[in-house]
């Protein structure tokens, strides 16, 4: 399991990379592994608002669907259209397969470092 | 197997219609702009094709079919015969009422008998399936509160063990769902229910026996809590087979129900449908029932729509032919046969459960109703063999697996419902197979990941199917 | 009493004892005394098979079967080839469950895949589901597919079959979405009215081809108006007419739905019928219900499975866009067999005969003093005025075994002709009509 140190994480298993004022958001290696082979993603549209702690989309495996939670409040600037056609990229390279880019951020969750998140994920895997 | 399109040869066909006996006149306007690719096959080709498909389809007559929550009982042949009477099949739904008195009498009789079985006062046969009946029942609840000006009731309480259609139906009726956790014994957690029920409660949806196969002993307490909060109680008839003739939803405190005629009342499933999901209710909800109501007048039966009805949920009067099948069935069972069916459904389930419980862990030990849930969590932990592996291995023994991974509150669930139409010998044979599979899971677990090996195909790649959906045949232009 | 329980009473007692119970009573210990049925249900004594059959036969005998049917309005009497009933009567098809276990359900799954393909062929659309309950619920489900946060109004042409309008209305009562009827003018959707009603809150506009009066409207123009405001264009199609008419895809429809009953299903007093749903690739994932897809098995061979299941209620629960679970699978199979037997030529022949014979009868009725109500192109249904009260004409026909058209008020009749009707029948009908009108 990989947790790149330059990224930030939240307990709902999303990663965040800041590009200037914009937050790039995806799901962690731990999350993609737990979900199994993903077959589809539902993403918002550019221009939609997202709210901290609320789902902005979901990911589907063959037998399950899981919400993807926004770690920030803001406005969607861009979505990764490639994922709509190729959801397997999330399984193959979770940290390249970003979901959305959010700007006009007014609120952010308290982020975990890679180290703290790794410990949290390990604990959850145990429990 | 070839697709019917792959059997097609240009110029082949069947001869069905005569020459047109009037001059050919086509409407003015736009014509079909693309070729119509349908199979061009002889009658021999069609017959053999579908015979081949039938051979690769597993029906109730092919063997044991213990799908929990689905009640795959034997479908009596006479039901097919009565539904196929031309006096029913050749009747147009919009014929004058005096020419359809037989159909209306059948609907009236079915309403009378099924109301007696459930303890309801009125019933509509318009809903076409169980989920459609749920939708209809929830519309009744919505219309009832609205008629009283009680607009704050926006929440439906649903146990976390419920079938997915319950929350989905409630959503379609604009309700928000409050999940009620199950108590450790599998029943409704009364404390949680009391907390959730209040002035915003529109109603509760419940299956009893519930989806883990247990009769909720607190049922009167449960319906009382909901009624005291001002909500109504909805009974999902999915599991009525366990208690028909023994206990009635109407006497348990339920106000509105649906039945699955294609489960409890022996109408066949048809590979997924057509079913019939009549919605029954107590007197005070009758004014809201959907569709035209059949009433007996002095000069025969009449049909009329009510001002206060929620409206029609389907064109015409529902899946009428399915109602005829179930009417035939219940007339044959009669007063004693109904309870006898339930008793034996419960007996068969307990018989299997008792003869397996030394090996398989039961999610809820004790006396079950018509079905029981096995929890393969421990087996999976010890051997790596999952509920899916066990199910797929059962295919190699020629039996249909139980329902897998339902209810969701048991993670490695296999839910077994043998029904009353299986003999002791069948149950004994199947019990031996389940035990054999358990032994193999312990001894050669690795192998079971590959199951089935004797079925017509191996495990299909569902990930590929969903990632790059191919849901129709593509014709290559000749 | 009819009984389908296999075990004899003695066997039942043995089984009970072998698992430690003395009586059935003990099995139901969890059922509180207060809710137990006392003294048995108030049902009649059970009947033998022969008695049950005779009773149902007597009811069927109280219905009047019309040898000559000229009524449609949403339910159509077509010829059903003998092979259709024989093939769909196979017990494996009738008694199987939804094909969750793909390994032992390839036959059923493949038949649905073939059905989906045929429905796409009829409409020209990209995707089809495995069916919903009927044409009316298909229309209601299609409208629900178009709803989003901003667009919540459903426009429906007033020329739609009233059964369909009523069902959409009921679904709207549930969902809280708004149904707005677009007024008709001379038997067609009024395009000016449509233009005025379309706005940024319109989710979709639904229109039938042919419409309730049998008329073929200007779907090109209606589709352009609808898309012009960003709403979805929904068409209800007739699967027999589709053999010769421009397809919904050709008109740019986003979703095409239809009543599949004409494809080999009996009239059955209104059901079971077949709800056909087809859509563009862009809307495929919003389709409700089962969908079968092609894949490969672990040995690399072609295989079929239920797919895209994450849309459905058993996974998405309250977030699913539809609750549909059981569908009309056996009716879909019937449609598939019917279309295989008819083939492209047979279906086109049926369609051409329907419309040719309808035109023959319409002209003859016009000659008898029943003028065409709307001078518009029509398929196999048309509305006439009546010189005598419609009821008088229809009662005269009824006495001779003719189910005449559907009365629309006192002085209009909606007639329907299919390939099943013969010229001789139509000539006879016209002379009866003349008699009734005093000619």
C-alpha cells in the first residue's frame, strides 16, 4: 500500500493535493483496494458546489456502490472525464486518477499526514 | 450457443400471414430510415434455438430451488390452464362492462379471499409486482396523511435488514428513510424504534417473519409504537408463506400490505416476471386505493374510479392472468390447505437447519420460520471459502444455490428457503450435499474458488461486463 | 382439498420429532397468542383440481369473447403465431427465477440479450433494459430518468393515451415532480403551446407515435423544440408500426418506450403486458431494472450476465432511481420469439396490412357517413364522427359479435384495424354500421 508523503488525507479515505488555491481530490490506495475492481464512477459537473463532509460522487464495483466524500467546501472547476470511460485507472494508479479539482474553497477538513493516515488505515483494516 | 441472429440467413422465414386482401395504402410521412435487422429463420430454427436456451435455464422443475426470500415453490399446472382459458385471454380490457362480468367476478373473488388471508378490508390488483405494490402502499400512506393536512410526516422507518426495494420505493414516494438497527436477536430494536418514531413519521415498513427468517415476537409492541406516533404500518408480504393461515398482518396491527402472488400464491416467476403485487389495506385507506374498483351491484359487477384514489399505477387492471393463477391456487388450498402450506414450509426449513447447524454456523440460532440464514464468516476466515464459493459449488451438484449476501447485515450470508413443496428425500439429499461441500471447503478450499466446473459455463467476468457494457448484438452490414 | 405439500401427515410427524418438536404448534412458539388465527380462516373448503378448473371455466364463460375486434386504444389484437405459445410455454422459462446465477441461466440471459437487441433495432436506440411492467409504467420511468435538481417538470402531450397520462400523474404524486399537459389542436400536439410551456425547468416532453387517435405527428419539429430548450425528447412507439415508420432514434429521441403487447401477447383483460424501454448510450446508465450484458467466462467463452447492477435497488437502496425488481421477463421472451418467427419481412407485412386495412375501413366508413375526424396521416387507428349516437352503433355491432371502436364521447369513435381483420369482416361491419345509422 502506497501513501505518498506529499499528499494530505482524510479519514473518509480521500487524498488531497493543493495546486495553488485549487484542491485536487482522489481516493487512496487503501480505499481502491478495499472496494475492489471499480466499474464506474459518478462525478459532479464543473460549476457544481461541493460541501465538506458530503458526497460529491460515488464509485461502483460490481456488487457495491460507495460515496466519495468531499474534504472541502467549494466549487468544482474540473472533473477527470477519463475516469468515466476508464474507471480501472483508479485501481491501477489511485494517486494519478484524480476525481475533481475544487476552487473557491471556503472550508477544509482537518487533514492527516501520510504517516497518520497510514496508521489510521491499518487500524481500520484490523477492526 | 449461437445467438438467434447468428442463425439468421437472408431469405429464410416462416409463413404466417396471408396476402393482403385490400389495396396497399401506407400513411403519408416519414418512412423507416434504417434496415430492420431481425432474425431471418425457419420455424425449425426458431424452435430448436429456444429449446436449446430452455435447456440452459434452470426452473423449479429442474430441481431444488431454495432461494431465500423468493419462495420458489412448485407451480401447479392447472393454474396455467385456467389462465389460458380463451374466455380470459381473448378479453379486451376496454370491452363494455356487461361483457367482462367473468373477469370482474374473478377479481372480486380474489379480493375477498386474499383479504381474508391477510386481515385486510380492501385490495387492488393493479400493482404488477412486489416492488410496485410497495410503491402503491406508500402512496396510500402519503395520500392518507395529506388528506388530514398532516404534511410534516416525511419519514419512513425501515429496518436495516430490509430488502432494497423498501427504501427504494419510499424514495420514489418522496419520503426520506430512517434505518432502524436490528437487535442482536434479529428483531426490530424497540429502543431505537421508539427514538425514531415521532411526529415526522409517515410510517414503518416491515416484513414479518423478517428477512433473517424470524417472527418478531414484539410485533404488537412495534405497530403500537408507530401508531402512537401517528404513523401507519406497512407489511411487506415477501415472507407471508411462513404464516398464512397462522397469523394475519391485519391482526398484527398493519394498515396496508402487499402480497407477492408469484411467491406465496404459486404463480410462476417467469424468469423474473410477470408477477403480481396486490396492495391491500384496512377500511380507512380504501378510498385511496389505485385504479378502477370492482363493486357488485344488483345487475352485476361495476367498475369505477374513486375521487380520492392515488391514481392508476399501471394501465388497466394489473397482471390479470397472474391473478387468475393465484386465485385457482388458493381455491384449491382452501381453509385448511393455506395453513398446511405454511406449517410445512416452516417444518422443512427447520428440518434443514437442524441437520446442518453442527457444521454451518447459523446467523440466528433457534427456531426459524420458512427460511434461515447461514453465516459463513467463520468458514471464510478459516478456509478462504466464501459464501459465493459455496453457492457456486452447489451448482456442480445440480441444485440452485440459496440467496447469497442477503440480508446485508450478515456479511457472508446464505439464505435458505426450501418451501413446502419439497419432499423429505429431497431435503435429505440436499442436506448431504451441503455437508459434502462443507467438508470440501475444509479439505480442498482452493478448488472451490474455481467452482462450478460442471455447469454450462465457468464463472463469468462481471467486471468486464460492467466496465465495457456490451448489451446488444452489433450487426455487421452485409 | 388440493394439496401441493409433498410429505404425508405421517412423514410430517416423523420429521417434526426428528428435530425435537412434538407438534406444529411448537414451531410457531414465537408467534404471540394474540395474533394467532383462531378457528381457521373464513375460506371455503379447498377444491379438487377438477372443481377449481370448472369454477374458473364458468367465470371465463361469463365473459364475452368477440370474434371480431375493432378496438385498440392501448391493447391490440394481432395474430399470434402457433410457435409463440408453444415455445414460451416451456416449463424452464415459466418457472425459473431472475437469472442471478449466470452459470445455470445462460439460456434465459441470452434470450434477454437477444430481446434487448431487437428492441434497439425497432427503435434505432443504443440500449434497452430487460423490460418493465407495461407501456404506461415505462413512460413514467422514462420521465423519472430525466429529472435533475433543476429540471423537475414533465411535459406530456394531451394526445397521449389516457392510461399512460394517469400513470405518469400517479408517479408524479409520489415523486413531487410536476406533470404539465401540452394541449392538443386538431388531434395533434399544439406546437405553439409546447413552445410556450418549455423552459429551463422542463425535464422532458413525451409524445406518442402514433398518438392516441392513431395520428402520426410532426415529431421532427416537436423534437427540435424540446431539445432547443435543453429538455429530453421522449417518444412512445408502437412496435408493429416501428417496422415501417421513421424510428424514434431517427427523430433524435433520448428515450423511446412502448407497450410491447402487440408482439405476441394475448389481450388478457389488460395484463400481463410488456413495458419496453430503450435509450441513447448517454442515458444507458439511468435505465431502471435489469440489463443483460455480454462477457466471457473463466475459460474465455462468451457468456451473459446481469450487469450494471449498481444502478439497482438491491445495491443502491434509497438512492436508486427506481425500485423495479420483478419485471415482465416471460413477456419479453414472448416478444423475442414473436419477432424471430415473424422476421423482418413478416413484421413489415403485418405493419403494412394494419395500416392498409385501416385505410380501407376508414374510407368505407366515410362512405357510410362516418367522416374522419382529423385529416392527418394515421397508422392503424383513426377517429370518426358518427351520424347516430356512438352507443347505438356499437350496440348493433355487439349483437353480431363485433367489438366496435372505443367511444370518445357521444359522437366520436376511435377505430382500430390490425392484420387480424379481413376485408369480409370489414364489409360486414360497415353494413351493420349503415343499418344502425338508419341507411
